[in-house]
């Protein structure tokens, strides 16, 4: 028992030391224009496709929830390894080409200096600010992981209960406030019908729709997602709907998500669950009424997420290509 306690203590100390070794403007001397280059490339892609910030957010969450924020989600599969991006929850991820574009630009400026983990973190931060969120200051200095295995992927399902999802967030050091706040990212972007079609026709095997869904929203979503729809077995043919069904700002990161939750107009079951517990419903009400509080807390929770199990110093590597481990 004593040995186990010492082992846990050492791991906790290592985690704290890794997070604390991140620095504001880490690349000031080694690549002074790094953050400007990231932002300019993200902006170029957002002008072409306003859904890019949503794609980057989801890509970042799915990276940090596995091994920590080490860019392992970016690694391609090889003949002898099936990578994280091939896991079913990750098949709908988008934004890889944005990261590739940023990496190529940075390699021309500062070869082998800026990690893919920092690129993903900074690109997501810039996507947040370009879609209406706060432009928070993000510590950098992450290094890239060298392991990416499909079997390691355990992402909260859209049909998870709040308690089940919370256990996943708590497992990486985030709390209920962080989870409630970060789910606010669902105010932007699109969602495949396959992630919620059971709520429309056969909720929990009842053969009926989810009773907690607003009837008007149910009708709207049924029109967009008919029962014969091809679901996630064939992603390219699976229809999508806007995540934000409450307002006319589908590409703006704002507190409209919480208005939707409180009026039973959340698309995902997990999101709708925020309305039914005391603390989360109070937070949803606060964010809906005071959007500036949401923006501030979202920034704090994103910075906290970005410090999860990071590699720093001599750990990991700086990948020359974000899709492959250095040879």
C-alpha cells in the first residue's frame, strides 16, 4: 500500500511539473513569429470555411482526452499500427489539413522548433477567438507524443449520462464546472445525425422519441434526419445538422447553447442532461444570462485542458511531420 501511495505521489508531482513548465510566449527567441503564423493560417481557413473553429475544438478535445495534449490524434496509421484517428469516435474529426498547413508554414520559418501539440493548441485558441470567444493567452512548450493506438481511445459518447461523462473529465483533472463550460463548444459547428438519431425515433429502446426534447425541435430534426438515414457506418453519406438549434449563430461561440439547453433544444442527450442537475442547471442559467461570464470561464477551462498530461523538456519529440513519428 505504501509503495502504491509513493508511486501515485510521484506521478502527481510529474504531472504538476510538466504543466508548470509550460510558458507564455515559449517561442519568443526560437521562433518569434510562431503564434502570428498560426493565427494567419487559421484565419485563411476560416474565411474559406466558417466551421473550421468547431472542427479544431473537437480535434483538440479528442487529443487531450486520451494521452493528454500531445498531438497523438494527428498521427496516421501504419502497416503495423492502427492509430487513434481510426477509432469510431474519431472518424468524423476534421481540421487535419489546417494543422498540416500551419506546420508547413512554420517549418519554412523555424525548422524542427514548434511542436504539433502546440500548433493544435494555438490553432484551437485562435479558432475560439475568431468565432466569438475570448482571445486568451495560452502557455506553450508542449512536445509531441510518439504513441497513437486505436485501442486507447475512450471518448464520452453523446448518449453518456452526466455522471459517466464527468468521470472521464475528472480522470484528467477537470471538474464539473469545466465540463459544463467546455460543452458550450457545442454552440458552434455541425453534428452528424448518427450521433443522436436514437433520440428522434427509438430513445433507449422504447420505440419513441426522447421525452426531454422540445416537440418543435423534434419535428425539425426528423425532417433533416429521416429514419432510413445512413448513419455513422458511412460518414460521407450521413447528414449533418447545426449543433445550435436555438439561435441563428451556428458558427459563433456564444452562450446561446445554454439557452438551448434550458429550453430543451439541445441536440445531444449529454448536453440536454445539463438542465437536469442542480449545479449544471444553475451554471447554464448563469451563462445564458451573463455571456461574459461564460466567455471568461471557457478561456480558463481551455487553458486547464491544455495542461493535461503534457510532455515538456526532453520528453517526447518535435515531429517534423505532424502525421508521422520521427524516423
